[in-house]
C-alpha cells in the first residue's frame, strides 16, 4: 500500500484485471497499489489500489491512520466487521471506512475483487446540490449505517495500522472490536450505486461529469476536488441540435476508470470488470474515432446509453504510478492505438 519508487506517466494507460491470488490471500495482503497523489502526512491527495482475495482476514484487524478508505467490490460480497458494527457490501455498492476506524474484512463468496481509494484529504461528503434541491442525485437516506455488534473474545489478534505510508503491527490478547456504544457521525457506511438519480441535459450539449458525483473530498478552491467519486451506469440522451457525447478534450482533471459491470455497447473503452484506465491531467481523451463517427451521423432521437456500471475517480492532481504498475505485464501496450484514425473535418470555403 506504499507509494515509494514512483514516477509520472503522461500517456493514457489501461491495466487488465488482477490475476487469481495465491491461496490464503486476504483483503489486506491482496491489495495491489496502482499509484497516487499528494502526501498522507500532509493530509492531501489520494492513493488508488486494486484488491484480489480468496480468504477472510483471520485473527487480524486493520486501521488506516492516513486516510478514509472507499471500497468498491467488483466480484464477491464483503462483510466488514468494524468498531461500529457490521456492514455488508456487494458488487454494485460501495463501503466507506473513515480514517482510524478498525475493521476486519470477511469474504461472503469464494473470491473477492475490487477497487480501493484512500482519501488523505478532507472527508468525503455529498456534493452541494444547488438548484437541484435537497434530495436529488445521491440521497442521504440511502446511506446505510452499520448493524450494531461487538466482539468479546480473548485470543491473539494482530492489529495492522497504516501510518504515514508505512504498515505497523502489534499483537493484542483480545479483539479490539469490543466497542459496545458510540455517538457522532464519524461512522462507516454502505451505499447502493443504483440508488443514484442521474441528472442530465434536456436541452443541448454534454452535461459535465460533475453531474454524476456521488461523493466528493473538497479542497479550499471551490470546484476543484481532492477526489470526486462517480459511478455512471445508464441514462437517456434527449438533447437536440447537439453533439451528444463528451467531445475530445483535455483539462486539469486526472480521471481513473474502473469497471464493475461491462457495457453492452460496442467499442467500450474501459475493458473488463476489474480493469483500470487512467488519463492523467491535461492528457487529451474522449470518444474513439469510431464512436465519434457514429454519434456525428446518428439521428437525434431519444437514445438510452448503457455503460454497464463504472466507478470513476477524478482529482486535480496527476497520479504518480508505482514501479509495479508501469512494469506490469497487464499494462496494455496498444491502448493508445484506439484514438488513431480521426476523420479530417476541415472544409474549404
């Protein structure tokens, strides 16, 4: 989970899903770090990981002093035993564990894969909705708190703590999940991504991706997030007099895409479930030439767009990749070729 031996990469990149892990791999030992931004000791930035596990954490508890952890299952349901009680998260849901909370991950299926984002910055919140009102998009009532539970056991437990980018370990003679009461709002939760109410344009042009934000970690600069988290699935295109998809562009946002459920649409850019695609800041990206050609010639009738289910992280910082990410055999060497072959559209007078 460390960010040592890292470097930047400007080109667009895509990694295939993690392979099956060795037997006995739990959630913590199964984490594979892609890269990150900022500095956990300075409380800014983020880190991004994949995980692949086939065993529950046994006699082990984890706590992250650096960051809150946003867990997005792709395959296999998880049971999170926390100091606050029990949470179950399955594919199509997310679980957030706040900074410093001790928890154990148990597998409810034979194997489990997914994504983990560490947020070193300000805690994630539902974004301000402005004219949309109080209950649109991600509704507060749909975030589930833990079911009350505690452990009263006296046996050896390893407590692993991430502190300033390093892992520390101590041995307890009892379970640290022996909390019987709590108050406040620093609490883990689960959210069903399909409960999100997508808001799009009914007039013209492509709606900015900020319309799909479920959770955001703000910065002191309004509109510039430490992390935005989105999970696009499907919506209707109904705009008139428009190029409906997002045009080819570049901006200050670094975009990381993960796939939970693949899109049934042809030419999907993002790969198989468990894969990762990254466009670092100011790197041009957008529709492929084939998609651009199709959408430019399509009739502007109502159209249902189905992306399957993605998880998207945006940050204003460039991601610095780990050495294992840049030397991995799962890094697609031909990914850049998908943007070759755009039609020339300049016309004479």
